[in-house]
C-alpha cells in the first residue's frame, strides 16, 4: 500500500506521530526512511517465527508512505483487504495485524497526514 504524505514535517525520528506511533530513522536506505513498526503474536509465535509484522516507511525525498505487512517472521508477504476481517477462520494475530493497519491508515487520513495515491 502506498500513500502520499501531506504533512512531512510530522515525521520526526525518535518521536511519536500523533502521540502514539513511535518513529525511527532507517539511514541504511537510500533515500533515508522514517519508519514505524509493530509485531503481533504470542510468546510461542515469536519463538517459532510465526508472528506477523506491520511496517511503514516514509520516503523523505518523494514523500510516499509505503505500508507493508509480513507473516512467519518476515518470510512471507501478508496481503489483505478490509473484507478479510469477515473471515471466521482468521487467526487472532492475522486479525490483530489487519485491524491495526486499517486503524492506523484511517487515523492518518482523518488527521490529513496522508491521502490515497
């Protein structure tokens, strides 16, 4: 998922975007990205690398915000839509990751920080 950032001045490393999304700088990328990440799973999920991850990277040059989710400790991409939340067979960590992702997107859009590209 790619969004356009409307308020790039809010993406400051070592602060919290909107007071809740901890930001950090990844200076090993070109261009530098300001990132946020969150993992989902139980102690056992982390032990056996079956957890899910959310990540976003703000491109400081073109002001794109790329959102990516992965599963199995980062080995597999994790693609979904809002409709996937209706799947009764969805695991808790899948559901938690999907809800977190769409809540964050909705929050950033509502605060006019990002817009659909």
